[in-house]
């Protein structure tokens, strides 16, 4: 039988888990993802430059990352940058001129398009983004991955 301290520690851990910040990064150049934290690991696929990933585990020189599809793989840590991007997960994300569904449409982005996150903190469910061609605006947080 587990002690009351064990159960208290378990409950406190579960309560604290949502408070932990997710660590999102962007890939700085096309990179090979591996099944293990080593260049001797099996290469899985190449990930495109600027693709957002979530760092799940960090070891010396390597990071285990999750992509928008939920896949896990290892990447050399040096290939991850601080610049944040998000990936469109909706069929067509509507990017507005202001953080409001009533604001004029700035542009639309197709699924899997990568947008630069220009403000790291979403406001009221909206994220400020910029397309590589220079267009910018606000997208609903539920239409992108990487926040």
C-alpha cells in the first residue's frame, strides 16, 4: 500500500505539470532527424528549415523533438534556433489585420505553411505572425501548431 506522502507527491506533480512551459524551437537549416541521439543512429527523414518543433528531452549536443504530426525524433541541438515559428494545421488559416474575427482579412495560409511568430505570447487566443513574403497579421491559436 502506498503511503499518504506518495499520493500527495503524485497529486502535486500532476497539478504542477500543466504549469511547465513548453519549449518550442525552429530548425535553422534542413536537418536529418534520427532514431537515437547519435550520428550513428538510423536517419529517419529530413526536416525543413524553419519548421517548428517542441523540445521534449535535451541531452548534451542532442534534443529529442516532437513535430506538428506528433512524431518524435532526435536532432543535433546546434540545428535548433531561438527564432519561433508556427505551422498551419487548419486547411486554410485566416490571418486577420487585428486580433479579432471581425477584423479584415490580411491573407490566408494553407495547411503546413510555416509562419514566423512575431510576438511570443498569444493574446486572447490570437498569435501575431508574419509570412516569409512580408505579410503579417493575427491568426487564431487553434489554427496553428507551435505555441
